[in-house]
C-alpha cells in the first residue's frame, strides 16, 4: 500500500484562524477529521505542514503520492489519485489536488472533488460530510435503539453508539440522519433535526436545540440553540445563547448567553477577514456567523456581529459588539483590547487541558509561542 503525504498548501493560509494551530488534515467535519477519513479509506498518511507546526506530527517522512491536506476524500477521487502515473498531477481548476512523484503532466479532476478553501466551507459542507461519514459506518457498528421515552420523526435512521444516554428527547430525521457517538449524554428535552453528528463523550444540556447541518466534535458541552455550525471538539457552549453558521475551534468556551449574528440587517453578502489577503473578503453568502480559533473564550452576555473572526487564545467580554476581526492573544471587548500575555494564556491552556487529565505537550507550547509572535503584527495597540 502506498503512503499518502497530506500537504498543507495556500489553502492552509486561507483557512486561518482554524488552522493556525493545526494542519488542515486535523480539521474535524462530520464524524471524522480529514486524516481519519483517509484512514477509513484504508490509506496510510503522513503530514507535511508549516515548519512551526511540523513538530506536532512526528511521522513526516516524504511519500511518492502527495495530496492536498484540505481535500475531503471519497472513493471517486481516491481512485483517480491511486491511478496517477509517474509525474502526473490532478488539479481542480487552478488548485492543486495530488501528484505522483515530480510533476510533469497536469490533469483536471474528473470525479467528485471537494476542497475546504475558506472557513465558511466547513459549515457549507457539514451536512454532506455527516451523511457520507454515517454511510461509511453503517454495517460496521453495533447500533443501539433509542428508548421508548424518545420521539423519533422521519424515515432515516438514528445511529446511537454504545454507551449513549438519551431519554425524553425529540429527534427528527426527515431531512437527514443523526449520529451520536460513544458515551455521549443527550439530556432530556433536547431537540435534534438531522443531519447532525455528535462526537463521543459530548454532553447536550437539557433543552438544547440542535438544527440541521451541525457537526459537534468529541468532549464538548453544548446547550441553547445551534444551527448549521461546526465545533471541532473539546469546546463548551454549555448555556443558552445562539450559535449560527459558525466554526469554533478546540478548547474554546462560550460564557452564558453569548450570541452571534449570522445575517446582516440589510441582507447583503457577508465579508470575513482573510488572513491570506490581509483584508476582508466578500464570501458571497448571506449567512455567516463567527469563526473562532483554538483556546479562545467569551464572558457572559458577549455579542458577536455578523461575520466576526476571532484568533487563537483570545478572551472577549463586555457589552456591545466588538470589532469584526480580533487578533490572536487579545483580551478585552468593545471598549478596547490589550494583549493577553503568553505566560497567562499558557497557564489557562494548561489548566483547561488538566481538567481532561492532559498535560499540554511541549510541542504545543512552542506552537502557541510561535502564534503569539506571528500575531503581534495585528495587535496594533502594541505599537502605540
């Protein structure tokens, strides 16, 4: 079996801040990360990322087959990649997909080919990836049946894993399936409308409302109202408040009654800060909420305007809408920001992970240190 090297390209820059702390291949969309999706197709993978991230991925040896790490794999594109001759490449328009050896011949992809090009692509593709991941699991697991205290609406299946606890909930599968991972706890009164995936050991609090095309990773606590959003994992939105058309990184926490807007009052297209362009980019979408990098947190009653981008390790609080681009390691809100000093941010990250019996690895400490240095150019107040 040929090993595939998943390579971070320009799309890594375009997917910031979600990728500031990880390779594109570690993005979780649906049930699995991109790397896990390749493994589910029986492919062995290595990672080639940015130099400051490479220490997070021990197995970085080169491989004959190189593939864009932002590609969402499927059987169709896999066949094209495995059938590449020596020196052949595949492109989708001008975007590189894969190469066998040193590139000599360029071909256009013929089969189904989906890439994550910008953060909003995560919630755009969430529903289809949930359906695909569930389809790949059918027949491989011993699913359990919901107890009779739950109400199931629709013809499509509900897939409950071993150890799931769920009573007195409403699950609607008329528009898509619902997957709930091992040892998840869906508290009474929760309403879920598929397609939705809930990761292992995640808790949905009493009365939570989870709308279609939402992907919640493992070890999360989620309450209130969530629509067409992606939470990568290890993050909490445990209380009431609205999250819509948003992407939330790992080790984040939303204080009680934090809300985001996902549509402008004048119904025009939403613009998002784009790290690769160093300016705001028109998404062409009417619905875009919040994009939040890893380790960021909010105080109670925090509000985010339509199309807000928050970097890594931010602490945001106070009344009113803060600015629509908040650099990494920012501390404050609408009345102004100061720098969240690295030693304090690391202390918080260590304390949060310690609650899960995880010691913050040295490679992650160095990675956050590099993020702190790289993001200083955006913290304009440091220059005053």
